[in-house]
C-alpha cells in the first residue's frame, strides 16, 4: 500500500518550515541561555541565531538539489552533520572576517560561537529525531511541512 503521493523526503517548503521552527524552538531558548551568561554579547548572539536561520534557508536550496542526486532522495544523519559543520564554518568566517549587519567583524569569539552553534544545532537535530516526530506524526510524510 502506498503513501498516496506523500513526500517521505523533505521538500524545500518543508525544510524551510522545519528550519524556522527549530530556530525558534529549541534554538531561541538555547541562545537565550548563552546570552544570559554572556551579557556583553547578548544582542550579537541573538543576531547569530537569526543569521543561522537565514543562511540555513539559503543552504536548503543547495541541500534539496544535492538530495535529488542521491538515488533514494534521502539525507542521512551523517550528511546532516556535515551540512551543519559547513554551515557553521561559513557563518563564522563571515562573522570573523567581515561581520554581518548588527555584528561587527570579530565581535563573537570563536569558542563562544562554537559552543552556542553546536548546542543549538544538536538541540535541533535531537528534536528532529524524536520529539518532532512524536508531536507531528505526519511531518516526515508531508515533506517536512509542519503547517
């Protein structure tokens, strides 16, 4: 019995919805904790989360194109990890070298960026592997769309 045309792999709108939802929950609370303990750079950390989401929306276009090259059209967890590392490296390069609107170059120390980005990424990854699937049981079968 088929799935009635359901998309088992993420579609671009589904990836965008999931990414933005993960930036808000759990990304925002995790970032808020980092900001609480780094009050001097709290604003910068919240902007970093915004840029993580914005860069991710752009990356998702590339991910969908790469995913279509795979015969099963799936994006295994190891590829997700590699994508997360690439996203973080590119974002930090921009932050360190040129800065981004609202964040001057070099304003976010490397260790702080790595700790925050890694924690946000791991919280989002964990959410997609468990709670998201339980709360939205049809999530995977609707191409990653939450709405």
